[in-house]
C-alpha cells in the first residue's frame, strides 16, 4: 500500500445536484458550520456527543476514519487541545490544517497494512477512534445498509488494533436488519455500547451512531477473534 502524508493537497469538488445545494444552504447546522469555520456540519454531531458522554478529553490521541473534508478533525482538535493529537485517514486527499498536532494520510481502512501504518504515526496507542466512513449511496436500501455495516465492521477491526485498552470507539451506521448483530459484536469487544442520534443529525435520516466505551483488554491483542463473517 502506498501511504501518502498530506501537506498541500486539495480535494476535488464533487458535482452535486443544485436542489441538494439549495436545501443544504437553508440548513441550520450548515450555516452554523460556515460561521464557525468548520468544514462540515458533521462537526456538530461529534461535538454534541462528546459534550454528553465525555468520551474524548483534553490531551487525547484521536484517529478519525473517513475524515474528509475534515469537520470531525476540527471538532476533535477543539476537544483535545494543543496537548492532544489527531490523525485523519481517508482514501481522498484532505486540505491541510495549520495546527501542528493534526496529521492526515491517504489510506484505505480495508488494507491490512493500514493499522500498522497508523500505529507508526501515533505518539502512543490511540485513546479514541472515530469513524464517519460512508459508502457511495446506490439508492437501494438493502445494498446501502449492508455496505455501511461492512465499513463499520472494518472500522471496528482497525480500532481494536490501534486503540489502547479501555479506549473508545464512535462509528456511523444506518438502521436496518444487520445493525443488531453488529451491536452484539461491539458488546463482545467493548464494556459499554450506546446507540446515539445527535441533534445535528437530520431527523428524517436513517443515519445514527454507535458509541462503544472501554475496549476490553483481550480485544487489543492482534490475535483477537473478531468473528464478523456472520454479520454479512
């Protein structure tokens, strides 16, 4: 796998429908993000959950999966402060940040080499892994749900390899038939699991998040049995 450290790369802008752009501009959190210089409205989903559950703290090491365009990186950096560290991971380039304790890399979370590459870039094992990874939406619900759960599974596997014991994991999912089995698998590897719907999430969206607290010691072992084949 080719690992790119990002410093001066700028992502290409997506071609988005004009109706979607107009609707987004009317959105409260979109406007708020623009005013407060966050790169995406998703920053408030993370900040609201952190405010309620305190799972990221000042000085923490945070790994952000699916980090482009960088809204969660900014939110995490706001919480961890100057003494913390945030590593953003995405298959797309992320526009660089001025803060010295933010690093972004281009990497695929499904690549078996990615966990080791991440560990080599961290000052110490991560306190928290957050994942806002999403599939390309097909419009076919069963397909999109299955793809999202598959990405969540891969995020969990990676998290178990880079987190410290008792570390925390926050991941996006879509509601559907496969969700319960995924939650059960998280419960095998973490001490507490909560379903979360941040206020900033659109009410009509099937998107929700899972907060898994306290990685169990055995799950941090590289030989831990993360039996996930039965989920798909």
